[in-house]
């Protein structure tokens, strides 16, 4: 197993702009993309801060070498004007470990894994990606619980649950055909309160039957850092 060689770049933009994202990332040598359909959700009062609107979204998942993740993020930032409200957000998640054959497939046959890449360490993250997987129709319950705990906006992806019937019976969980995934980027200090609030409102003991977990964000663009909002407002 190889560790810290691969990153997952997640880009959230308005619908039909996913092709522009993949084209830009192709220039960085990243050619493994998956585009999912979702929609943004945020209070009108914070849209200018988050750059998210209540519109249909393209959510682009791109695997790429950790060594080029920062440069790929910068290319998106400048090409898509992500410092302007409404232009979307992009962030990088570290891939903890992956099989050698899958790693080579994602990086390409021409990529040679260097000792420097193997020693790549994750910096202390300032943000976390909170992910909630819930039954269809409970995404607003998740957001209503998360906002008072420190969350801003989120992105909802429609998905489908897949589990053997015996596993569903064994765990005592009813797996519905349609699920929703809610992605919320929060300051690290708000991670626990947000996750606890979501668990209380839509966790496994509720009709939402939700599972909540988080991942560290190593790079982030498109969301104002603390203090930036006040400076821009002056």
C-alpha cells in the first residue's frame, strides 16, 4: 500500500461548467475525473461569503498526484475567478492509502513514484469536509441543524444506497434506494459541533438514518478565511 501519494481534488461549480474544470485540470496532467450532479444550499445572507447559490451544481472529483495538487488548485482559482462570489469552491483531500495497481492506473503509466512523493506529509489542516449520507429528503434537516453549529452552505449530491439485504437486516438499518450526500466545508474548530448537531437531527437513531464523518482539507480556495470578510466589507 502506498500512502500520501495521491490527492482527491473536489471542485463545485455551477451546472454545465464541469467540462471547463476537467479541461483545465487536464492541462495539469490529471485525466481521471468523475462529475456528479448536485445543488448548493445557503442562506441568502452568506452567499457573498461562500460563493454558493441555490442553483444546480457540477461536482467534479479528480484524482491527481499530491505533488501537483496545489498548482492544479491555483489554475482553477485564476481561470475561474474563484475569488469572486458565485464562482464556486475547490479543495483537496488526502488519499490515505491505495493499492499499487489502482495508484498506477490513476497516476498513469508514465508516472514514476519518487522517494520524495512517498515522504509527502499532510500539513495541519485549517478546514474539514463534513460528509453526511442520509435518506432522501433529509438534506434540509441536516443543513438546518448544521448552520447554528457553525456551518455556512453545503452541496447536496443525490446518490443511491447499495447493500445486501442480509447486511441491512443484520445492522437493523433500512437501506432506501435513494440517498443524499451533503458536503459541508467548515473551520476545524466547528467540525465537532457541526457533526454532533447533524447526528442528533439526522443520525442513525432518526428517520434520516444518517452517517456523518469528516476528512481534513489540505488546500482550499473559494471560501473566505477568517478576517477576510470583514476586510472586504470595509
